[in-house]
C-alpha cells in the first residue's frame, strides 16, 4: 500500500527578526501571509529556506499551530551565514538528525564553508515507512567580494551531491527527498 503524505518546501524570503542585518524585516502582515500560505498547503512535512533564528522558527510553528497545523517535530540548521538558516517542520517524528554545518571546499586557492548548511533528517511516517529528507539553500546570486557567487553555488551543489551519494551508497533502497534551491 502506498504511503500518501505531503512534503513541501517554502522560501520564507527573509523571515528574519534581526534588524541589524541589511535584510528587510518582514511586516506583521507579511508574516500572516506566510503562515496562511503554509496552512493552505497543508503539508505533513515542510522545509523552510531563509529562516531566521530558532526563536523565529518557534514563533512560526506556534502561529501555524494556532491555525490548526501542528508540527511537533522540528530541526533548525545554522551554517556559516549567521542570518539565514534552513529548517524542517514535521508532523512525523525524526529518528535521526544529521545537520551538515561544516562542509568546506576550495575555490581559487581559498577555503570556504557551505553558507547555510544542509538539514538532513530521517522521518518515521509509520511503522513500515520512513524516508530521509535533505533540505538545502545554496549560496545566493548576490555578488560578494570573496569569490564568484556562481562558482560558490556550484561547489556547494557538489558538496550536497556528496551527501546524497554517500547516503545512497550506505542504503541503495533509501527513500530520499532532496529539496530546496
């Protein structure tokens, strides 16, 4: 029998609470719209990009719960970027968490870390079905002085592929969802 559940990804587009960043703070109205959009999706599991702090994630989770969408299980992954994070909310329990926060690569002789890390969780849907979810949010297209952003995205994508390949080598029958941008 097939398992039916809904997994989604959602870019919060700067659901950030720190006014010290150069990123715009979401208005109360915009945060309500984010919440309403997620409620309309009715996901069982959702990966979030451009998440702010853990407190912002928990505020969003509480808002969703007030709207009838309860996610008792959550993961918040902080990478080198101290403002934008990746998160996962789930109705189903996690049996394992493997946040990838220190992946490094060389580019033009300089060492870089993956900007936002990758969230990797094993999710137990039922007694006979589980899957692994990897959520990624690669380096933005915004230019930076340290390196070419397209080359950095490519290197981050290669690091993500290494995790995917390692998971599939360890378990060729793995139910795997990789999402994000």
